[in-house]
């Protein structure tokens, strides 16, 4: 059995699971950088029966799956991966399995971005190293309005912290009811009101056909000039050009962004020159605890599949 682990940017996969438990005679290859375009990925993965992928870093559309005749098992970290064409895998008889993951790191990062912007942490840290002292005024969160676009598991975690800071928490999503909002610690408001009145807006929706581009120019233009925008969910939820436009026009106070349309971020990305931003390289799930769980579960998936009893099946 030949096993490939993709996109191990931190070079930790070999240390976080006991790969010696693979069936005797198995080969293990670890790719620690993006392989390239579809042609490059298809060429590189020809020898492998089993591939372990890290979230959506390397997509597996039908066009790729059809070019991997030896592939029999695809393991994705996490329990859902919209970049994998499950129907194409099923048609080819390829088993797809997922893993568990720790549920809090993305909410924690969300607050890291909010605090970095509100308290000017990155700006003042750079100024301090340049010999300056207290170059501007920071803001407070108590008494401010936190607007959550999405109030599922992650949105609810963010809401809990907002209330601890003394913030008023409001929320909107396409199917949110007053009762569900109250259970999540928020008050449901209409979408327009949320964008027009919130001091901090954070997006926590699953990307799909119904939610793609759900935050557009109209919503962003409705924001207050003192408001902050945070996205730790998926880039496709937001009109990127419209968000960059309001930032360059100083129409909003700033943005904290962890997710981008193209990842890793290209050297010519417009985000690298966007003003009043705190940018992180899709760190929402990148914790030691998550990675240890990812790779241990991936190994368990492989062993269970090899024994004829696959577990954590996706799209079955």
C-alpha cells in the first residue's frame, strides 16, 4: 500500500501519529508544499492507493479523481470537505473517510483578530520596535454591538465571549429564528440592520450555493465607518472586490481576514497592500491539538479500511 499525505506545511505529520502501524510493506510519502495545478497533482499522485488531504488545501474535483486510477481511499481531515467531489469518488468506487476535529480554535482566532484590530496590537507592536511609543488610541468592546452572520456552533462560541466582554450580541442567517438566536445568546435582527448598526461583524456560515457571496457590496456599504469586519469562515461567502473597495476607501475601520480565494496567498495578492487589516494564513484550525487528532484519526481510517471495515465514511 502506498500512502501520500498532502500539504503538511508544518512538517509534523510523521511525528503526530504512529505510521509504523501501517500494513507491512506500505510506503509513506509526505508532501510539505502545494504540489501545483491539476496536472501536477495528477502526475505526483499516480503511485498512491491512499491519499490523506489537509482540509481544502488540495481540491479533489472529478477531473483529478478520474486521472488517479490507483486511488482507493481518500481521507480528508475534518468531517466535511466541499472541495472533494464525493459523487465522482463513489462512481469510481473510492472510499472517502473523515476525521474528528477540535471545535474551538476558529472561535478563538476570531477573537484574536477582533482584539488585534480593536487594541491596535499589530500596529503598536511594529511602532514600538521602531522606537515609537503610543502612536494612537485604542477602542473598547464593552457596550458595543457584535453582529454575527451565522449562529451555529462557532457563532455561538463567539457570542459567548462577546457577552463576557459586555457586548450586545445580534445575529442573522437565512434560517435563523428568534428562538434559536436566543438559545445561542443573541437577538435576531434583519440582515440590513445587522450590517448598519454593528460595531464588529463576524461571519460564521458554511459555504454553499445558497451562501456564496452572501455578504456583498450592499451589506459592506451599509457598515458604519467605525465598524470592523471579520471573516474566519470561507472567502467565498464575501464579495472580495467589494470588501477591498470599502477598505481602500476607508469606508470601514478595518478587517481581520483568515481565509482567501487563493491559498497560499500569492505574492501579488491585493490583500498584501490592503489598509487597516490583520491577516492570518488560514490558521483557524491549525492547532497542535487538531493536527494530532487529524493524523491519529487518519491512520485509524486507513487501518480500518485495510481491514475491510471502514469508519467515518463520507458520502456513503
